[in-house]
């Protein structure tokens, strides 16, 4: 390189590698005018707009993001509500089932109770009927026996028997005997 | 600088093959221009005019696109944003990262578009001259980058640390360390700015010479059987114009990519 430079200096004025001062100066001036305009005014201008554009685009993206997240939250809310509703329905069904069972149990118990009552009433009725029948039978038997005895004896024992109550006593004894034998 | 007699345009002569006229080959004289006017002892010539026109074009374009930028961009703003984004994301963020690189974005954007437009003059009719093929312009731009990365080095690492960074100080190198440091120092401080400027210069210079050769040849061969050769030569002009269009953008890109690499090296903790 040095050899080249030396060669350049030795050569005549026409060496193309030897810069001339006026051209360097003009070149510098020409360049710094370009640089001045671009660096001080034009590029800051466009940078501002590019930044604004970037923000606008990012703002749009942010808006879309917000909308999406809102949609997502609403969807989740709906899902939660749906799940809750399902749960509630299941709970109600379960409750109804339980209530139904309880009701059935109650009805059954009630039925049982009524049946028992009816049976008890029937038993009481039968007992009363039986007692009444026994009562009337006792009277009839007593009367028949007295009548029969009066016919056999030949005189009426009716009044006497009524007064003495012998027959009653006799029959009571019979009953007691029957009770004891049972 | 007085104009060489051979700077007369090939088309202005009636020099053709088979006419006993030699090929008016392009050369260094193709890069000399009659001064348009002289102000304060300084000649103002065509490349300087084109450089200033580049300034007007770049500023004008970005002014139209970014002076009142809209949130929803129009066509012009969209194109300018794409270019801006290419340099910012594609070059600066890639090499320096978003945090460190942010403050170098304006200078890189300015460099890229300024160089690109200066290069494009090579294939613009009437202008037809790549400004960076005059070494002074790439030198000016490389000088700016040089000042930036050297000052960043010392600002980041301090005086001693800065020298260590530039010289690639690394204890693990052992006995070869002095040699390495010498080479690194030489390479970084002297060769780097030189190659940075010359890379752009030489590409544009060579591209211009190539275009000139085939353009002049197309005219020169326009005689008799030579017309067939002239046709081939003209096809080459078209192909090379397309090729140059690509090289122009590529060299502008390479220039700022290297600039970013230099700054990256200056910011790096270990060389």
C-alpha cells in the first residue's frame, strides 16, 4: 500500500488514487447536508409514526386479547352455571327420591296402624257380640231350664228362681269352670 | 487541471475502424473534467455537481416521504420505509444489535442512500458518471466512518483499553503477541480506511471504464463488417448497464456493512 502511495506521489498529477481536497470537502458537505436532514428531522419523524403504528397494531391485538379473555370468562361462567344447575337438579331429584321414600314409609306405617285399629275394633266387636250372645244365652238357658224343671216338678219355679238367683250362680260356676279348662 | 485533448467524447470524432484511426481507448483522462466554473481558486466540475445533486435527490426523496408521515403510508412513504427498514433492521440491528445500533441508524441510512444515488449516476443518461470513481468522495465518506469508530473505541475502552482494542491485545497469544499487535495496529489504523474507500472507488472506477470501453467500441466499430461487432458490443453495453445497476447497490450496501462491522469491533469487549 505504501508502495502504491509512493507510486502515486511520484506519478504525474493524474493518479486516480490521490484524493483532491476540493472533492473531499464537497463530498463532506454534500453528505452532511443529507445526514443533517435525515438525522434531525426526517428519520425522527418516521420513527415516531412507526412507533405509533406499532402501538396501534399492538393496541388492536390487546383489544382482541381482552375480548377473547372476556369471552372465555363468560363461557366459564356459563359452564359453571350449567354445572351448578345440573348439580341442583340432581340434588332435587335425590331429595324428591328421599322424600318419596319417607312418604311411602309413613303411608305404610299409617296403613299398618289403620289395619291394626280395624282389626282391634273387629276383635272388640266380636268380643262384645260374644259377651252379648253369652248373656242372652245365659238368660235363655236359665229360663229354659226353669221352664223345664217347672214342667217336671209341675209347678212354676219361675218367680222363685228369679228371686233366688240360683241359676245365675250355677251358670257362673259353669263359666268359671270353662275358663279354667281353657 | 486542464483537460486532456483525448477527453473529447468518442462520438464527437468521426473515428471508425478501417479508417486508419486507432481505438480511442478510455483511460485516466476519462475521469478528468473541464471545470464548469472556478470559485476562489477551486474548480467546480461535473462530479461535484453530481454529488450535490445526489444530496438534493436523497433529501428530496426522504422529505417527500417522511416530512408528513402517515400512520397508513402512501406509496412513496411505503417505499421509503422499506429502504429505511432495510438499512435499520437488515444492516445496523444485524451487526450492532438494537440497543447499541439505534444511534448509528441515521448515519448508516444517510451513507447508504447517498452512496447509492452517487453510484447510480453512472447509468443515468447525460450524467453517466459514478461520483465515487473520483477518489475524493469515497475518501470523505470513509474518513467519517474512520473518525466514528476510532472515537467510539476510545470512548468505550478508555485510552489504554482503546489502544489494546485496536491492536488486538490478547495475552493468550504469548510470544507472537508483539507481532500480532503490530500487524493489527497497522491493519486497523492504516489499511482499513484505505481499503474501505478504495473498495468503493475501484468498483465504480472499473465499472465506468467497462461501460466506456463497450460504448466507445460500439461507435468505433460502426464501419463495414465492423457493424456486426458493434452490435455485440452494444449488447455488452446493455448487459453491463444492468450489471452495474446491481453493483451500485451492492457497493453502497458493502460500504455501510463494513462501517457497522468497524463500529461493532470498536464496541466489542474483546477484540
